[in-house]
C-alpha cells in the first residue's frame, strides 16, 4: 500500500520508492529510504503529515502515492 492509503497512527516501514530519479533522491534526502520506519500522523486538505526519524514532514498526496510502505506486524 502507499503512504497516502495507510491508516493514521500505525507503524509503517518504507518498502520502496517509485518514480523518476529526481523524485526518489528528493524523498531519500528527507529520510524515505527502504527499511526506514515511519508513521502517518494526519491528512489535511490533501496534504500528508508523516513522521520519519523523529521528524515531521509534510508531503503532497502525489508524493505520498510514490512511497510504498508495509504495515508492521503487531505481536
């Protein structure tokens, strides 16, 4: 699933970034790399607020659609 489809407040792991090289590099510079843990905090007017590496980042929904995530299994 993509970051924009994830439920708010769940722990997620970045699986893959899709898109052109410049988009992948931009997201990687923000910390969205394979294996990184993140969470979706909120969605307001088509913008996503995500937490990654203890930093809140605002993303456009189109960028959120390029971040493929896996939901962490609860034990």
